[in-house]
C-alpha cells in the first residue's frame, strides 16, 4: 500500500465514493465538475476505470493513491456492498496513511451513519448471517465516518453552497501531480526567493493575470512546506471575501486558523493588534491569495516585525503596483504563461486523462491550445468541457468558442475590468479591439490624439491586463477577446474592426452615429455600386479614428467626403491626388498616407489665376491643421513639392521618406519649432533644403540616400537636441559646427566631405563609409567616454586614427575595413568593454597596438589582409578571445609565444600567411585551425583545414 501523506505526491487529489442511483446525475455530477474546473484531479469510478482491469483492485488502488476521499452518504448508500467496501478501505487509509476523509451527509444525518439508524438500519438488516465479519467491519467504518467533521446538506443554503465549501476546503491543500509538473520550474524559482533555510522573515509576491496559475503555485508551496512551521494558513480569494464579508471577517478567519481558537474581534484595529501581538514569536507560513487592495495587506500582514523568526508570507495578486508597495520588487515573481508543449499536456490531462492527445484529436487539441494561448485556466476549463465527447461534438464546441467564448473563462478574466476608471477602460477596450500587437509608441500617439491620458497604460500593465514585449503592446488573446465582448455589449458600434461588421456598417445595418473608431481590414473593397460611401461617412459625426489596412481596395473618386471630427487618419495607398475639398481637419492630430497618389495636400483651385487662388498657393489654408502633430507622406511618388508647414504649428513628426520625385521643400519647414523627427531618406531628386531657422526641438534628421543634395542646410542658432543624423550625398563638403549634441552620426558616400566638426563631443555611435577626403578624425571626437560603436568602411583618404580612440572603455564594436591608406592606429588600446575588433584590407597598416589592462570581453579579433608584421606579446592578455583571423597577413614575420596563453581560443585562421607558429598544443579550447601550410605537432583533436 502506497503512502498518501501530505509529503507524497499522490496520483489523484480526490476519490469520490457515492451511491450512483442516488446522486450520480445530480449532486455528484455538479461536485465533480466544480472540482475539475479548479484543476483538482478527481477519481470517479464511472469516469476513471480502465477497460479490462479488475474492478476491486482498481478501486482499492485508486483509494490508496488519493490525497482526499469524499464520501457522499445518501439513503441507499449502505445498500451497496461496493460502497461499504470502499468506505472500509477509506477508513483504513485514513488511519494508516493519513488520508483526509470528508463526509458529506446528503439526505441522511451524521447520527444516522454513526448509529446506523434508518435508513441505514434497513440496509444492514438485509445482509446474510454468513457475512457477519464483513458486516461488522462495515459497521465500524460507518461509525467512525459518522464522527468525522464534514458537511451536512441540511445545514447549507443549497447544494451549490455546499459544493463551494467543499472545493474551498480542498483547494489550498491539494497537490496536483499534473499542475506541479507543469509549473515545477516556476515553483522552484519562487522557493529560491523564499530562502527557506534562513531565519529571517521573508515576504514574497506572485504577480500575474487571472487564471495564469498563481493559486496553483502558492498551493503547492504551501502544502510542501507547511509542516515546517508552528502555524500555517492559506487564505484564499482574499479580494472577493473582502468585498463580500469585510476585512474583519478576514482577520477573524486568519486568527482562528493560526491560533486554533475563536477570538472576538470588535474592529479592524482590534484585529490588527491581535494578529501582530499573537504572531510576533511564532514561525508562520501564511498565504494570501488574490489580494486586490492595500488595506488587506496593511491590516492583515503588516510588516516583517509582525512575525516570528523564519516566517514566510506569500502573496498573490494581479496588481503589480499593489504588491511592490508592500514587497521588495526583487522578491516579486511574475508568473509566466505555459509553453506550447506544457499547455498541450495540461489540456490533454483534462480532456483525455493522459499527457498527449488521442490520435484522432491531435488537430483539435492544437486548435484549443492555440486558442488558450498558454493560460492554464482556459486549458483546464476547455479540457474538462471536451472530456468524454466524440470528435464531432468537440469540433462543434471549438467552433462555437471562436464566436461565443466560454463564460467560465471570460467571467474570471472580466473581474479586473470592474476596477478601471473611464480613461483606463477606454484604453483597455481600444487596445483589445484595435491595437493588440501594435508598436506601443504608435498606439500611444493615437490614444493621445483622442484625448486619452496615457497613465492608464501603466495601470493596465500593473493589473496584468497588458504588457509590452519588443516595444509592442501584447494583450493575451483571451483578455483581448474579453474586451471585445465588453465593447460589443456595453459600447455597441463604437469600435468597428471586423470585416463583416464593416460590411454591415456601410450596408446601413449598424448605427453610424455611434462609431468612434473604424478600422477597415485587409481585403475590404469599396466597390459596391449600391452603396453611397460618402453618405455613410458623412453620418459618422463621432468618428475620431479611421484606419485602412494596406490591402484595402479603393478607387480614386469612391470616397470624397470625410467627417470633420477625425483625429487620426491612416490610409496607405490613398487613391486621390488631394484630400477631399470639403474636409475640415481642424481636429486632426495624425495623418498617415504612405504610398499615396497625392500631388497636393489640398485641392488645387480651379482658377489658379484668380487672386484667391494665388493666395491659397502662397499661404495654404491657414490654421486648418493647427492640431496636426504627425504627418507621414512617405512613398508618395506624385509629390513634387511639400505643403506649406506654416499651417502646422504643432507638427512634431514629418516623414517624406522615399518621395522620389520631391524637388521643393517649402521654406516654412525651417520654422517648425515643435518638430522632433524629420525623414527625407531616399528623396533622390531633392537638391536643397531651406534654412533651419527655428528648429531647436529637432532630435532626428535623416538625409540618407539624398544623393543630389548640394549642401547641408544652413542652421541659424543651436540645435542642441539633435542627437541622430544620417547624411548621404557626394556633394556635401562640410557639416556645420552647431551639431554638438549628436550622439549618433552616419556619413555614407560623402565623397568630398573633408572633416567632421571638432565641436561634436558626445558621440556614441559613428558609421562612416565612402568618405574619401577624410584623412583623420578629430582627437576631440573621442574625448568623451560614451562611445559604444565605430564602423569605418572604404575611406581611402584615411591615414590615421587619433590616440584618444585607444582609451574608450565603453566601446563594444570597432571595425575598420578597406581603408587602403591607413597607416597608423593608436600605439596602445585599453578598451575593457570591446567584444569585436575587425581590421581588414588595410595593406599599409604595419603595427598592431599594445594591449593595456583588462580586455577579457574581446571574443573576436580579425586582422585580415593587413601589412602587420608582428603581434605584440600583450596579445596574450586577451583572456576571453575565442576567434583570431590573420588571413592573408603576408608580411607577418612571427607570432608571439604568448599566443599559447589564449586558453579560450577556439579558431585560428592563418590562410595566406607565410610564417606560421610551430606549436599550438597549449590552447586548451582550440578546435579549428585554418591554414594553407601543414603545421607540425598539431593535436589530432583539432579540426585542421588546409
């Protein structure tokens, strides 16, 4: 018989013993489903028995391998020999294996079971005299079971209330073998934060979205370690109980569990004093699950001084801001979603009671796993809902889920939405419906254009409703689906984004007046002759955001009317030569027309000779775009001249990237005081730019691929905020000295550029290529210790690099390639952060610098096709070097013996070298030698390429 104590992980969490004809289709069915949905692994004989197995042996083994046994006593329970035999074995396991037995008195009383009163008396009277020994064992089992504290249905409000109490009783004390194996790695990480061997008091937080497994992790840790503490308590659903019963009830429950007795608590303050004074000298393990308000922490667990030495307090929550206000941030563990493999395993354990899907259910299983997106709650609920169904039934359920999500899942996820204020709620719904997986900066611009305060984004992240990964907003697919449902139910038609809804909108089936955001997906075609699109747009008086995806089909004259309330327009491949004539864009903040057919931003007046026409040409439609901040007309090949930027006093971002026919930039550009970003990349016909008169806010200026630009724009005053500059033109001879704020500079194909201003003192990254007139770089350029990247390529006039380059402590990458006249590097280098150094095709370079100090970060050193004659002895100081390339160094006379100190060197390339080392045997990590000549004494374990 296997041991079922709490220290052992049992095969099943719960064994159900019941009389089928009384309760199988009613109480037991509901109890079983409630346990399964909480992830509790249940053995129920009609669900679990495997075909061909001996029923008695299978049942007895299942009882022994269960942590809990729940016995549902009903009127005819004792009339079943099997039920009584199960009960006797359960009581034996209770006495010998510490199994926890929970009796539920369904339609009989504890006294009926204990004393075998009616109806148990009638059932026992029917057994034969030759079964006396067995009957006596059954009577003893009933007597003992009747004395165990359990749940009497008559004392509960109803069956649902009784089931909830049973589940709440079991959940904190259950170790699910499936769940522990799935979150085992995360459990170990949390345990490492708890420092279980220390005598100090530790508070640790578990943070994550609803249904991610916080309770599961906390339960496993609680059950595993509770016996090491003087007192222990798992306080579940703290937030919900706080709302339903109040803080004093929580305090009383905690006091009762930790002190083992009921104490009168007259007030919250009274409860705090009792907890603080009573636990000060006790070693306590306390779990507070699903905390959602600061007072729950302040008045229940206070600080570390409330608890005795060695105490541990584990707190789970959806709210990061809440937990870090009470727990050190480095003691907060973010619970992660399950990997695809683990998710499939969890789903299968609930759907098929095995770790992998049955053969005919593989495709369906993968669909569910993709839908659940690693969320344990969803995997458990969906797995249980598919259990015992055939393939067709499963397919029907899955198809229905895609249209109508499971209420049990969405109900749980929706809890966090009730705590949001109006701004936070609107932000959440906008991202859920329209902007999931989009770049965060892009979404923030749209939200701000609609007057939404961005502080709500931080709140959503803290509440585990949103995260930022790789600079994009990422909302779990089920949380997103929850938001979409809420938007449809509570804010009908305010957000339209699905293609079928767009069809309904233009067909007149939706209320256009309510639409605030319209996102037209790929594949939609504005081609229905029976629809007056302009009339529909005209009725959308509340429309603030209009976004069309790139592959939306629309001809030139289909849409000639846009509502004037628009704040953001994004229309790739915009088909018209100008914006609609009647469009009043005074509220417009963002206008993105990439790849448009624009010739003019506004319609050209029919009679351009008239005075009005002349004035419009000169001044534009004054102040019409007074709120515009973001203008993107990139790839608009019909654009030959820019609009008048005097109409756009608040413009912050301007992209004219790859407007290949652009020739004239309006002088007003130089007066855009608020402009921070300007891209003219690829404007190949642009020859000049206006004076930059008042552009003190400019931070990024991109002039790469402007190959006809004659000179750099004249700058009046300082541009201290300009930090990134790209220039590519064979005509530009010099750069102005007023670029002192640059941190990143790229100069490509600037063939006649003679120097870089020595006023630039804060560079971190420099990329130079094809700048053939440059003979050196200013020494002052490298006086700053901020450098991290330097790349020089095909600068044929470059003769030397300045001495100050050699002491750049933060420089991580240095490459000098195809600089045919380079003769001199700094005499020594001390670059402790350098990871890669590449010098190639520099035939006049004859010496390599001495290595000074610690350069252990350098992993790769390439000196290919240089005129270097010898390497310094200090090369042996490069203790971290793994790759050394000396290919085609024909003048190399010798290699120093210190080369053998490079214990981490794995690859040495010597192809085309005339002088080679005689012995590389001491290189411990050496794997590959590339050479054109055989070298003696090379170890047989080295890969040798000739």
